[in-house]
C-alpha cells in the first residue's frame, strides 16, 4: 500500500453538498478523466433528516421525491394564510433516498472513489493540498471541504448568529387524520414563551405526517421540551389522541452572517454548511446547494477559482438585517413571517428566498416588513 494517494479533487463529507457536487461532476464529460475521491467516516445508510424545498418543474429529483404539495398554509395567532404555490411545487426528500441515489449513480464512474475514513487535518503546501485521515495522507490539486471552520461558533464576534433547532416525530394514525394536499409551513399558535417558535407539519399521507417543533433562537433546549410541545400540538391542534411514533429526527442549523467565504483559498473551497451555503435568514439549503455546485462546475471549466462569485452581496446584506432583528427582538419572528407571507405573492417570496428577485421585488418585500426594528437594523448593518 502506498503512503500517499493523489487525486484531482477530494470532497470531504458525503452530505447534501458533497454528494450534489460529486453528482454534477459525474454528469459532466469535462471530469471524465479526473480522479475524484469522496471521504466520509459514515457509509450514509441511515435516514437522518428530511429535506424540503420548492421548485418549478422539470426537476432532476422527481424519482426520489417522498411527497409533494401544491398548497401550503401559514398560521399565526392573528391570521390563517393559505397559499396556492403554482408555478412552484413544495417537495420533501428523505435523506436515505438521496444517499442511495447518489451512491448508486457515482459508483458507476470508475474515476470516483469512496473512502470511509475520518479527516483529521487539511494543509495547503507547495501547490498541493494534504488531507490527513486517521489511516493515511492523501494529496489533491483541489479540496472541497464541508467541515465547519473551527473559528465558527454561534457566540463568536464574527457575524450575527442564531440557531434553527428542532425535533420532529413521524406519526401514524389508524384513520384519516391529515389533509395530505397541503403542508403547514409555520404554525405559531403554540409558543415557548416570547421566543420565535413554530410547528411544521408535512402530511405524507392521510394517516402519516412529520410533526416538528422548531426554534429560531440563540439557546438550545433539552430534548424533552421539544417532545412536550410536539405532544401538545398533536393533541390540541391536530385533535389526535391515538397515534404511533414511527421515527424521530432532530437538527441544528446555524442561521448566521459568519464570513465562511473567507476560509476559501485557491486550492480549498468550503462547501455546504461549512461554506456558508445555508441561507442565513431561513436555514434553507437544498436548492441553494444545487445552484452553488453548478456555479463551482462553471468556474472550474472556465479555469477560475471554484469559489469565484458564489455569493450575491445584496442577499448577504438582507440576511444580516433579518438576523439582527431576530437576534435583538426574537419575539418579532411571528410578525415578520406573517407580514412576509401575507403581503407578497408566492412568486415574489420564493424568488426572493431563492436569491433570484429583481430590485423592484426586493422593494416589495422590504415594504411588507417596514418597521422601526428593520429600519434600525438596516442602518446598523450599513
């Protein structure tokens, strides 16, 4: 066995970003003669999360969609906002289905190699990058690294941060308990004090749904707190007494303006959550990852640094303003999302969240959120 193996590209982490990037490479003839390694300590054989997103058709993901909806509802203490999502469709993918699909496609490529190992360090030196795992050291011309930088923490002085943290139960009933034609995107009627908390309901069928209690806060809570609120929501709002919990999931997503992009170099590109690809104001990542991997491929083929122009400055500014308000006045989260969903068309909202909006659509969004809190945050961020 050799002490070192060399690759054109090494992708560290077989999560959403690592697999989407590898799939883009595998589908482009430009990379047919490139030697690519994917390194992860996990074989990705467990369903550990659910990704939900909206998109227009056609879609490359339709064969692994677990469930889709063309209607959604946002519920606050003052309003019920029903949304017809056309031309968009809201979709959910179980992570295990994504992992299986990605691995099956990638293993058909002789130039792509899976390495099950834990990365301990990455060092750039003399025109190469050295990736040291528990077992061996590899070299590569370029590294795509999904690990979160050590300098990042929610309480760091580099940016504004809160945490989207949640727990969900997938429950089954023995009768038709759910309207599976629409998703409840946010229900603010059940709260933990004055914090921004809401319940999210994905009805996979008339007898099965994911019920998730979510916080947008600086502090985490004990697991039994989530359980208490989920149980209360099912009983008091869904009016369900008898059900079976078939699966649970938990998660923590940083919502932050931390400058992850400063950790990119000519030979190392941070990707996924570790690259700041999660949208700071919402925690959305699936479609943003799709766009950023496409931009990386475009940059490589144009002989540019892979991280060139991955971010749009105006949206980073908007996210900072939103995060500033939510951090300083966390209780206003319900009002913010009520205004956002009640005062704008679906197309305007989704284009804004997808970072595809025009200047006039940005003005429309900003006008709907016009308040002293946003004015103060706007000028502080300037």
